[in-house]
C-alpha cells in the first residue's frame, strides 16, 4: 500500500470527507490577520466576535483557515513538533517549481523560511507565522 492508497473501510464505516477547516489560536488578530492576508493574497471571508472568542477566517483552496483570539489571553508555550497536538499546517503547491516561486515570495514578504527539502514523499518549504506556529508549503513527489 502506498501513501496515497488507503485500506478499504470495514462495512458500515462512515466515510470522511476533505478537511473543511483548521483553527489556529493566535495572540493578537491585529498582527496575525494582516500577516495571513499577505500570505494567502486575500482578506478574511469572516471576522466576528462569537463571545467566547473572536475569529477571522480565510478561504484557502476550498478549506477554511480560522484564526482565533481569546479575550482572556492564551496559555503560553512555544509550538513544537514534539508537543502533544498539532505539528504543523501544510498548504498544497502544484510542483517543486512552485515551491521555489514561493520561496522567493516569502523572501519578498520578509518571512524567515527554511530551504526547500526534497524527500521520496514530496518536497516541502517550512516557515512560521508571527506566533511561531509551524507552517509548510508542500508539493507531491516527482513534480
């Protein structure tokens, strides 16, 4: 079985669809919203105070990316791949040439980034948002 194949689901197992949204908790929406708007090239499609938190939501390739800010603040701690919970969010890029173009774009935006890293399962380009949340641009193998 390859990484793109999956085992058949047992009879009666409900089918999961695509991921509809990802929600990230940030320190300050006044910093994060403009940063993400520059990254994705669009303004949020939603910005509202829900009561327990305020959020701004971007539409990225059919998936909603929400940024949440809590009025009482957050629990401090540096995001880390070794910390329980989310490791990183990866955005799709069509091919490796697209990653190189994104590397130039991140440089133009003044966003510190790693190098394009190639592996048998694809190529990636890692960077972090203003709160240190790990993000990645990812292209499938052989492209």
